[in-house]
């Protein structure tokens, strides 16, 4: 029986998932995703290949699970920001934009944009996607901003946020291609999104 790391089986599994995420990051620095195999991941993570199949039946499922796990801290951070209802909605939205684009510097999260990752060819919109969970939180902030008069009434909030999420996706993908574009991409995303809602994008974030 393989040796258990950590104080419990649950902790052992979390450590293995962390190793798998780091293995994926390292391999993506060395080769294209399409040339990475389950064998590569198992070896880099220090696992027997048969053991790896206990975590996912194939590479697509493993990649989806990794994006969900790596994205969860960002989802939780966004939820915390969105819940700060005593803060202006515009301030919260600026912080959310920065939090999300910072997170997408991680190449593991970038994998959710690949066709075929997940149950559909549009994985970022899937209900289990970190990107989808963030969109839901942003809808809450936008509705709050409209109710307070910070944002103009956009009518269909869901449609508006879905369209604005296209800006975030484009920004995230750009940062994934070239991390040096992060500062101007963050600035442009804030400008476009906040201006679309009728807020001043250059107002200090306060964070």
C-alpha cells in the first residue's frame, strides 16, 4: 500500500493534487499541452501511472479537475470582495478585475480556455468552471451598483455581464500568451468595463 502523506487521507489527496498542478505548470514551460501525456504528469508528480488514474480517468478530466482546484481560491477571494456590501460597487468591481487577471497568470488556469476541456467546447461558461462562478458574483455587484445609483441601469444584467466577461476572457488569454502585458491589460479591462457601466474607471481602488 502506498505511503500516505499528511495527517489524513484527505490531506494526502490535497497534497497530490498540488503536486499535479505544479507538474502541469513545469511541463507547460517545456512543451505544448497537446504533447503532454498522463505518463509525463505521473512521472513529474512522483506518482505511479496507475495511481494517477485514481484521480482522473483521462487527461481531459484531470485538466478540468486541476483548473477547478487551482481556480477555487480566486473564486473564494472574489466572493469575499463581492460580499463587502458596505464598499462601493465600483471599488469592488475594480478589485475583482485585478484579482481575476492576476490569477490567470497561472498557466494551469489558462487551460480552461482550451476547446474540449470539460463537458463542452465552451468550458469557461460551464457551471463547474471558476470563470462561471466569478461571473455570477460580478452580476451581484453590478445589480448592487445599479440599485445604489453607481452604475446606470443596463436592463438585462445577465446579458451585460456575459458580454463584459468577454473582455475579461480576452484579457486573461492575452496575459497567458505574454505575462509582460499584465499592467496595460489590467488598465484597459478596468477602463472598458467600468466605463460601460457608467462609472469612473480611474477612481482609486482603495485597496
